[in-house]
């Protein structure tokens, strides 16, 4: 079997479908079993490597023969891997769990368009711009105690104020420390107050580029586009990176 990984266009074959079924059996995949190696499958592979005790440098989104053998039981992790696994648990952190909750919603849109009527605003109990309601939904469903349905948060500046004060389970982190599962609070066009938010899918690289999972966005409207999407972003547009620690 060739190494399965994220490509453009996405890989689609029977090996990917078999991998998805194996991950699902382990409780590590909640997407559609469709044989497409997209972001949901990639995130699940990364979580499985963390769970099996791979060294941190090897916890990535590529699935090769060895991982398949671990998932099927044909191979057993060595003692050092088992020790790592015991100390880690199945999922890395609440941000990683939130990503696994949110990724299957990529492509979901408001219905009707331009109405702010969407699963996440209905769930939160407030009709309005819903980028942070989407994030709140993902973190609540992931078991976070920082976010509360209908109370915390729907307005990005309120989240930033709490993070600056290290209040309610959130804190600001330096851009160089931002990691997958952290939050990016955006201020487009040099805005001083954040008006949009996403969950980091990748760390900012040396040029400040990263990928973000976001609600209420589109290629034509960064902060009010009406869809759940994965966006390519720049750290220059980020007012603050925030970490959720419970």
C-alpha cells in the first residue's frame, strides 16, 4: 500500500475507505466513510498516531503500512510507545477534539442564504453572525468547560477580553507558540477589534501562513460568508492567538 496522505486533489480509493473504517472502529473518526482522504481523515490519522505513542516529531497526517498494522492488531507498539500512550490519552487536547467535531461540517451553509440561520446559531439560541457560535459549538461538544451554550461566547471581543485576563479557561499565546487547536482572532483590513475567529488546523509557518477551520466565511466575505470552510490565512490578519486550556 502506498502512503495515504492529503493531496490536491484528495486521494480517493479503497485503501482510504479501509483506513476510515479502521479509525472508526477505534472511535477516532466521525466523518463520512467515503474513501476520500480529506481533512477529517487526516486529523483522525494524526490523533491515532498520538494515541499509539508515536514520537511527537512523527505525529503527522500520513498513514503508512505500519499504522495500518497497529490499527488492525498485526503489530504492537513497543514499550516506549506504550508508555507515551498511557501518559497521553486518546486525544491530544480539547482543541484537537474540537477540530474533530468541526471538520465534518465543512461545506455547510446558511439556509436560506444571508439569514444567519444555521445549525450553530439555532443551537446557541441567538440569530446573528455565527463564526464564534460555530467555535463554541465545537468546543462544547468536545467537552470544554470554557465554553457554555448560550452564554460563552458569541462575540469575539468578549472572548479576547477573557483571554487577556486569563479568565474562563482561555489565554492569549504568542504567535510563535500558536499551535493546532488554538484559536485565531482576526482583524481584517488592519481592524483594531477582532471580528472573526477560526480554529487553527496548522501552525503558522516562517512566512506566517496557516490553515484555519472557520464558520460564517467564504472566499468573497472573510467574516460573513455563510459557510463552514477551511481557509488559508496570514498571521498579519490575526489580532491575537488564544489557547483553550479546559
